[in-house]
């Protein structure tokens, strides 16, 4: 049975390593306090939870009205990101500053923390874990492997592309995650 291309593991490995290294560096060299990382988790986790709730209640109506690929659906998802992720990060930071739990010197670490939870954890570690599970299961000769292969071929056939042509896509994915890190970092610095 065909397996996924292991080159797809590069993106989550590099993004996770970069994110973790940045958090560790910021802790030892710039004084990132661990509690700031947990406040960033509260902001990011809360935003993802709220987005999930809103989408479970409204996405089918929006997609059935406007189609799955439309400007309106893009605005629907984009506005949720602005309100819940950006607004939520601001609200948590404002509350923590109001309660004297963090100060302006924690702004950089807070931005790094937000980037870590999105890039290093959600789209890094969890994606890597998922891809490794796919690889291990597809390496077996079982009914589960056959079922997973069929599901992946229908939903993500590019995972089975065995050529080196996927490297530019992997590189662009890494670049996109680095730009996400920069936006998280600069957005928090700009607000403070």
C-alpha cells in the first residue's frame, strides 16, 4: 500500500522546532515568564473554542447561502479571526494588565506565546503527530490502513505525491508560518 510522502513531515518539524526554540530563547535571554505563555494559551484556546462554537452553529447556513468558495465565506471566516483571535488576545492582555499580572515588558513574550500556540502547537506538534500516525498506520497491512488510505486519497491526495515537486509547497508552508509568527509578535508590540 502506498504511504504518504515523508517530506511532508518537514514543515511541522521545522515550524515546531523554530517555535519552541524561540520560546526557550525568549525565556532565557529576554525574560519570558511562563505564566505569560499560559495567558497566551487562554487567549488563543478561547478564540479557537469560540470560533468552533460559532462555526458549528452557523457555517452550514453561510456555506449553503453563498457557496463554499466565495468572498462572503472568506469574510465570514476572516471576521471570526479578527473578533475572536485578535480581539480575544487584546481582551486577555488588557485584563491581565488591569489585574497587574503582566506589564508592558511582557508584550513581546505574549506575542511569542500566541504565535507558539498557533504555529508550534496546533499547526506544528499536532499536525506532526497526525502525519506520523498516518505514516505508521499506512505502513501496516490492515483493514484500518486500507480505510485510511481511501479516506486520504479522497480528501488529501497530494500527501501521496512522491516527487520532489512538493518541496516548494513545504517551503511556502514554512514561510507562511514564519509570517504568522511575525504578525503575532508585531501585532502585540503595536498594541502595547
